[in-house]
C-alpha cells in the first residue's frame, strides 16, 4: 500500500498545491525524508540522485515548518549552480501556491544583484542561494542569516570542492542550533568531512 502525502502529515494547503501539480504519490526519498524533517530534531544526510523528487522531500516539510509570525530568514537552501537554484525556487513557489503568506526568494549568481538586494528588504522566510552570491550579499550587509533554523545543502557533492571557502564563511554566520539537511548523490571523503565538521553528532541517514 503506497503512502499519501497526508499519511506523511503534509498539511492541506500543500496537498492542494500538489494536487494541482498532479503529484499524488510520494517518491521513495520523500517517504523517508519528510517524516524525519517534520517530526524529528536531528540533522539529516540523504543519499539521492537528481530526479528522485528530493526538492519536495525537503521543500514540503520546510514550507510547513516556516513560522509566519517571524519575518526573518528561517530556511537557507544552498545549491551549487544558478540553474539548480532557480529550479528549486520555482518548485517551492509551485508547492506554496496555496500558502500565499510564505515568502521565498532566490539569490543566485550570474544575474544582477541590485534587484536581489531590493527583494531582501521585504519579508523573506526562505532563501535559495548559490554560495558565492550569498557571500557577496552577506558582505554587503544585504541579508542576515543569524536567526536561521534550517540549512539545506543540495547536491552537496557538487559544492564541496569548488565552493568550500564560500561554504565555510556562510557556516560561520549561522547559529549552531540550526538543523542541517544535506542531500548528495555520492558520499566521497569530502562529504564525510563536511558531515563531521558542520553537522551534529547524531545524524539520521536515509537513502533512496
């Protein structure tokens, strides 16, 4: 018997958006990840390839966990490329089509920074970013991630070697109390190192 999104405790508004997108049955990674993100407190490492539905696996529970009373950035999703960042942003916007109060911004490199700075002056709950652009915005004082609750590293294996310096300076800016959710297709030594350095001792591992 396959599970439904309501079995995974995804709320009505998100289910309505999923129905419009004709998404009715959770994928393997969604089934394993959503309950951990929603109902547990631990950091998460998920082994999943592109195309397995991982954006919804972290996106849906995080959309549900956003505190609308808090106007600060609560969720930061880091992606290695602008294309992936824009894709995640578009997916989150469509998942949140029935949750109009959730504000989601994309700040990726390769496009003008001025509009992004303007955008960040308004309430923003979730930021999807490429590391280099985020560091630039942090250096300009255009964004604060001091109150972050959730950090998502998507396709972390793509990020780790090239973007390590940026990643280090971002991690320094965010509270130790945040939860980190790391998604990767492979587990090279560099990722294991990342898990040791940046994540809590008790990490839940799931694999699709």
